[in-house]
C-alpha cells in the first residue's frame, strides 16, 4: 500500500529523503555507499550478516539525477586527498528510501538516519539533505500541533488578517517590572502577540518566574478592561525539568504560549514538553543558519521543519522578506509555504509561519505578495519599538500597512491619511 505525498509516492513502510551530493566519483556508487552506511552496511561484511538480513534492513536508492559538475570541490575530504582523486566534481540529486522497521517511531533515530554519518563520508565534497517525506501511517505516530493556525487565531481573537507581534529585546536589561510596563503599553497599543528574545530566558536582571507573574498580571488586567487577549511567548529554554516547571507557571498565571530555542533543546526534549503542556509551542530556530547557509552542506528548510513538526510545535520561524539576515527572499517564501503544507494528505498538521528579522510596515506588501495569505505571524521588533513616535505608533503603522495591502492601495497613498504609517515610511525607509 502506498501513500501519495506532495505529488510523489512513498511506501507505507519507508521514509524517503532527497539529497544533493558532490563527488569526483560515480554518483551511483556514492548513493549506494550512502544507503549502506545509514542502514545495514559498513566498510566490510561482518559476521552473521546474511543476504536475507541485508535485504530486509538495507536502505535503497530510488533515483539519481546528475546535475552540472563543478570545477572545484565545495568542501575538503581528507579521504579523497589521500587517494589523490581528481575532479571534475560531479553533482547529483539522490533519493534514498529507508525502512521504517529500522527506525520505529523514534525521532532522534530518524534524524540520525537521514542526517547522520553521511555528512562525514569521505566520498563526498558536498552533502545536503533537501527534503524528507514520511507516510501517513508514520506521521500518525507522532505529536500533532495542539493549536497551529486555527488554535492561535482562537486564542488571540484575530480573524481575517495576520497576527501582529513584537519582540521584547532584553539586551537593554529591563527588569521584570519594566518588562511588564512595556507589555502593558504594547497591549494598549493593540498588538496581538509579544515574545521574549531568544537570548532572554532566565537572566539575573529579570528572573523568569518574576517576569511571568509581572507580565501576566498586566495581560490579565488588560483583558478584563478590553475583552481582548494578548498572547505572550515566554522563553522557557532550559533543561527539560526546568522547562516543564516554567510551562506550568505560565499556565497557572493564565498564559497561553511558551517559546523554545529548539536546536539547543533537542528533539526528545521538545517532544516531552509537547506532551506535558497544553500551551502553544513557539519554535525559535536560532542556529539554523549553520545548517543551511552553505548550499553544499547541511539541510534545507523542508527537511528541517519536517523533523521539528513531528515534535508537535505550533509555530515555526521563517525569517522575513528584505530582512536583516542572510536568507534570500526566495528561501523565506519557500519556508513559509513549507509550514503551510500538510506533511501528509488529509491531516491538519500545518504550523503558523512566524516572519521576523528586520520587519516593519514597509515589508508588509512584499510579504503579502509572496505568500498570498494572512495566515501568518508578522513580528516587528525594532519596527514597532523603535518607531519615532513610540511603540503604540509602531503597532499602528504595521496595522495600517496590512490595511493598505488588503485595500490594494500603495503604502505611500494610504499613508497620506495614516500619520503613523507615514512616519514609519520616513524613518525606517531612510535606513533600508
């Protein structure tokens, strides 16, 4: 029995991974080495290794598409250097199929299988995991997002437009009380979502327990006055026991969301946290650049987010268009579309793409033109907090930009009657 995933067919008893490889050797030979290394093979045949056992457990090569060669190797290989192997450096897309019987519903082992020792193979001077596809029966064995897009909208009471958020930058050393005062101002300004910065978890100047209690008091008071909830993503990144305690405190104080730096916590910790808390899990991907920036190494976002979505997170960072980071707009757009694509058909497991990094009112039109959807979290840190007329005007400027986009009106025209947007265009536009 087969399942069709994103236009391709994946057997129910295997997971498929596609790679970009670079090698001076025959790509078919290298693909075979990859399949053996990550399943049943080593450099010599071992005792008790029968043909029947190898046939049952060995990964298989599904497809090889050779691409244009390179004049120079992308990465160094001491193994190839010892052999004195010359170029050209052949590149190919290789698809491998891994038996799920080798892996079971074990996410760290799945990651070790599709993204493990093959990066160290001496035969290659380039190795990048491009995509990962899992069958529906396997996806069902892992956690789903508790909230995702629909649940986040329900908790924030936001419909028909993006969820607009900001980031409290703790680098300036705000105390718990000062943070709470800023949150009160942002709530009154009309922001929907507020998150901690990834480098602020439990600092001495604003201990997390104090910060949660002080901030949530202001959020509760605001909701009582206005009837409007504001979601705060507290950064609870820590060891697993501490993260569970932190999440329990946020829940006790009436909070709805916690944030974790997923790369540094690990798959098992996030899986366990997901099972322990009903809160929205906001997945911050800081550090992903070291896995993705070299086009001949690491992994693409499709594979990365597939692995992390199996932990049951609700939001995934995708960076932002025309932002301050190295990713191209094309990569950001593809990442957002990956988040909005079910991992398997007929399964509601999409996650909310979180746009951030250098975002402000002026980047709104490009964002909408690219994704053609308002099912997103649009976060502006400096674009709100550094507005020349204050954070309230910053929130208003972003809201006005999205109003302009929905009205199909150029920002400059809409700004003629929107002073907050006009000031944002004047102030931030001169800096981009």
